[in-house]
C-alpha cells in the first residue's frame, strides 16, 4: 500500500519523481525488529500469473514468481518504495500495535491494518471499521483479518487501489475548487 500511494503522489519533473504537495505522509509500523524484517524465507506464497504480472508491473521488476519466499516479496516491495520515495519512506521497527485506536490518538488520519488474524483482541478480531467523510480531516480505520498470506497480498492490493481511487477523486475535487477560485 505504501508503494502504491507513493507512486500515485509523484510528479515527473525532468525525469525525476517529485512529491506532490498534497501527498500524504506514509509511515509503516513494523512489529518485528529491523534484524527480523525480510527473514521469513521458510514461508512461500503461490502467486497467480495475473498477480505476478501486476506486482512486476508495479515494482518495475521481473522478480515475482509463484512459490517465492515472503522475505523476497517484502524485500522487493521495500526496495521499490525506497526508490520511489527516497528520504520519505519511514519505517518504525519494533512497534507492536494491539489496537488501531492507539494510532488515531497519535494523530494518524488513516490506518491500514495488515496483520495476522491473531494480531487483534477477540472483540476486534473480525471487525471492519470504515469511517470516512473527507481525506484529510477524518479517521479511516480498516481492520483486515487475514487467514493466509495470499489473501493478505490480494486484499492489501485491492484496498490500496480503492484508497488511491478515493484520494484521486478528492484531489480532482480540490483542483476543481482551485480552478473555480482563480
């Protein structure tokens, strides 16, 4: 999701990607330590040909293949995100979160919860909360309970695309307002 949002909010000026002024700040909170990140080589994911094609297109690589380790997927997506948004790619390692409401209290406008089915308490474990009326001023909570890594990737990409589409509509509305004022 971080990669897709970062790509969406780039301008191409003289061949370089410049962050647009309306681009959101993206922070990835990783429960594992930095040393433990990208180490899950024993877990492999079966990717369909269409998923492989989409991931290769979005990352501008040819590395995605069915049966590849989760560590390689994480590493490839992380490398591309850091290339698309150099200096802006923020990751906080060793930051376990048990309740998305904690993040709202810290001032985050949007929370995309992408964790395992046991990551939340019993009362939140199967809830999906979506509360949004404006891109910048309201809270958006998406709690995703995942049963396998394939579902994780597909659901994360789907939610990311929907999120980007909503942000595009908001940006278009802002641009129309600016044109109307001038």
